């Protein structure tokens, strides 16, 4: 039974969800941290409540932080509550009369046994069931020892009766999940030591100013295989010894604050929650975040003064960031987005009981210790509607948009009922906050320098490209890296339904680029233009390179119209989901309905795909093929040798390797490019020499970056500078010598590169 003080301190309610009943206990009046693991009073309170709610599926304590115990842990506690109820119903078995068996001779040994059983049932079983189990075994052992010393048959019969009762209780306890889990760990156990509970009960913790829950403890059967910091957030990667899963374990600053800071943030959040950002404010997220950060800083300063809490400037800044992140922001999704190792973030439904999953650049697919709640998911959905201007409801159960968050941008896909019968779910595709470059891809093994040199030559030759691959193959990022290879003197028009290409970065880097946003293939906003119309409009916007974010549907017909019209003067490129050159043809021609003759407007196909390790756990992104599409075929390019590989991936060497066709100059596309350049026309050796020159230059950038330990030399600003230098040197040498002398060009380029590397090293 609950004592009066307990009932006043621990207020409880039962929340009924679709899955079942959740016991919620408020501990705000308690001076003790609610912990089943370490506090016997907390365990007793829970057991006594669960006696009345034997079918509970979850348990939550609310204090400055919320402590959630999941279904399995709650059911363990329910078993103890049910055992208590069973023993209470059989209390007649444990009465003084039953223990004495009506024999006056036994009266002298009954009181101590009666007191033991009453304490065991009413107190020990509820506060410390592990200790209760150990004490029952010890009591039974002592009763047997006592029996062996008896001379009286009556006393021996009482001993037998008492031992049978204890054995009955022991068997009941041994049937519980709790005792099964700790039975092999009881050697050397001391009554009152609660360390074993820590092996069974691990709450998911959530500060009450935020919605996300976090499993703060490390996995019990986990081997640490990685550890690093993202800002002030600790990241630890574990390999589970009894599973193929990896765990991405995060401890953000939200979960390392003092109690007074939690109280301060809770008060500030309640005040800031009164202001609901408008649609107009969400249109400029950077500006809105700046305003709310200033408001939050002032609010925290005022509240801390009133509450007598002293904060340094650094503490104020940290708390302000946390406050904004958990009010108008996207919570811990923002911290995940700041980790450059993360590629994808998946939030599955039903929310609250399922962790977030991520794809890590080094460790692949990982589960996390983050549990978003239904309330938080609804908040995300509202914000995404305001940011995108697109609906997300039963009539429109899919929303696809982009999101700018601190540290990086991300593409977001959200689904809801009826498409997803269990409610909201999200997928966040993180984009690197800086554009990818060819030297970066050489560094991380996506492709080698020869492939980079070949593609550089073809891009300057204004070919038409399709970058293909499966989902998460890196198609869009690779297409973005190709834009870095375009000379800044040419105009670029991009067409996307979800803004993934690095257009803002290109603008900052001096590119003449115009971005067009069209409607999503999954749903049409009320004021959005279709992708087909958007692509057609580019043909009226003047001489430009045309870049299509992704080819999905009927807009492919317009894309091929643009290819046929614009390929002679400008690069036209896009991405498409397919795993091979013929897969692209099959999708474009047979599925979408582009005429086979129009497909011939495609010059080059680049296939990107993840490669798995032999164990199947890890994977790495690679360019697998660079293929040209020839024009002398009628019906089927596969049967009529319409596809010619220029480079293919070798699994043994983990490298793209040139095919005999490339080495021998048997490439119609390269010959066509050469035919327009006086120095290359009819001279395959000169073409190959220039491709190798470009490859050497890309590799030199990587080598000097490694030499001076300056990774920024691989980033877009320096790579563009290097590309400009290459083109200028090529023009200078041509003007001075009348030829494109690769040795002279590379010598001068390397001299410039060495000088730049030294200057950067000194800086």
C-alpha cells in the first residue's frame, strides 16, 4: 500500500494509447531522483501502482527530466506486482496459525518466521525483489539447518511446512524474468546492493523542456569501435557483440546540464512557446533563427537573474542554442546534421518506442540512442508545411522538400496516414555543407585521378551526361561536383523539385547560376510549376548549361528536347535512378516513353553505387562505370553495341580502370569533342595526353593537400582556383608555343601549386 506521504509526493495517471496503457508518475514534489535501479522507494511506488494496472506497457517518471521505461522493462515490474498480488491472496498460508500448524509446541519458533514473511511480502518484495529472492533462499537454508538439530517431531513438521512455503515462494520468484536475468550474477551478492538492477533497467531520459528521449547509458554488450566530438556533443560508436548492428551513441549538451540549468531552460521554453512562428517567418529560416536566438539570450539572462543563477557568456550562448534548437528548430536532428559522417537519418513510426537510424560514412547503417516522440514529429510536420508551402495530410500523405539547418542542408521526405498507417515518419538526406569536388572523391576513393581527368575533358567538351545509381549512391553529390568543373564564365541553370545542388555555394564562389524550383513528382503544390514546364522554360532563358536535379517522370521528354537543342554548345546533365546504362535506357524509353532515337542525345553515363564488404556490414560509394552512348543503333543499344564502357570498376583493385576502347581511342564521343578543337582534331595521342594531364593535375592537388596537411585544398574554393589556373596556363602555353604542351603546362601548374601550398602552410 502507498503511504500517505508517498501518495502526496508521487502523483500518477494512466495514459491510454493505441498500443496500451502507460503509467505516468509525477515526481516533481520529490527530493529524490526517480530511479528504479538505485532507489528502493521508487521501486516500491511503481510496484504498488502496477498492482492496479497489471497490463501496463510503459512507465514514465516526470521530474526535471522524464525517465521512460520501455515495454520489456515495464513487464518485468508487472511480473513482480502480479507475484505480490498472488501472495496477498494466499496470506492465510502465512498466518501465525498456519505456520504453527495448530501445535502449541511450535509457538516459540513461529513469531520470527511470521515477521520474516510479512516483511518479505509487504516491503522487501516490492523494494528489492532480488534481495527478497536471496533472503528466501538463505531463510530456507537456515530452516533446514534448524530442522537437523530438532529432537521434537512436532517442531520438525513445522520446519517442513515452513520450508515448503519458502520453496513455493522461491519457485515463483525463479519464474520471473527479473530473477532469470540475474540468477547467474548472484555469486558474492550482498543484500542491499542494487548494482544488478542497472543490468536490467535502463530508462530513456528526456529533459522536460524538450520532446526527444535519449538512452544515456552505453549498451551492455557493446564494444567501442569509434569515438569523436561534433562541437560539444560526444559521439561513440559501438559494435554489439550479440548482433550485426552498430550503435551510434550520442551525448549532446542537453543531457549534461545541471538541475538548475534544466529548470532555467524549462521556464524559458514555456515563455517562448507562447509565440508561434508565422509562415512568413519560416520563409527566411536563417533570419528567424537569428531573431529567436537574440530573444532567447535576453530571456535567459533575465530569468537567470530572477532565479539567482550565475551564467558565464559561454554558458548563456550554449543554453540559447539549446533553447532555439528545441523550440523553433528540429531538436537533435540538427546535431545529427552537423556530423559530416552522417549521410541519411531515418525516423520510423510509431514514434516514441523506435530509435532513429542513421547511415554513417565509415560504419554504415547504425541504430542510435535517440527516441523521438509523437509530439515532436507533429511539430516537425507543421514546420515542414510552413517551410515548403506544401501540404501533408490524408489527401496529400507525402511531402518532399529541402531544409536548411545549422551546419548543413538536408532533403526531407515525410509520410503520414493513410499511406503510413502508423502515423508520421521521416527521412532526412544530409547534404555536405560544402560542394563535393573531384579531388575530394579521389581522396576518399569514389573515383581515381584518371576518371577525374576523363570527366574533366568531357565536361569542357560540353557533352550531355546522366549520373545514375540507386538511392543513397551519391548521384546528386556527384552531379554537384561536376558543376565545380564548369568554368565560371558560363551561365548555369538548375531545375530541381527539392533543392539539393550546391547553388548557394556556387553563387558565393562567383558562378553565374540561376535556380528553378519545380513541383515534386510526389505531389503538386498549389502555386508550383511542373518539372516539364520548368525544363521547357530554360530553352527560352538564353544560352546556358542545364542541370536537372533528378529525372523521374514525363519531364524526361523535355530534358531530351533540351539535350537535342543545347548539346552542341553547352553541357546538359541530370541524375536518374538506375543501376546500369541499359537500366537507364529501359527506364527512359520503356517506362517514361522517350523515343529511342531521342535517347541517343545522351553522350555519357556515369554509374555510381555503394559497394558492400564481404561481410555485408560496411559499404563504400564508388563510381562503377563511365560509359558512352553511341549513335549508330536503331532499336536496342545493348544488342547493337550502343554502349561502350570507357572505364569500369575492378573489385580486386578497388579502382576504376580504363578499357581497351579508351586506351586505343575507340570512342566516338571523344573523337567528336576532339574534332572541334584544332590541336586535337584527328590526333588521339594529343587527346589522351590532355586527359592524362588533367588527371595529373587532380592528383597533384590531392598530393599537396596531404603533404602540407591542409584538407581545405580539396574544397571547392581552392579547386575552382586551381581549375582557373589550369585553363589560363593552357591558353598561355597555346598562345606562346602554338600547341598544348602538357609537360610545360603541368610544370607551370605544379610551380603555382607548390607556392600556394607553402603560403597556406605558413598561414
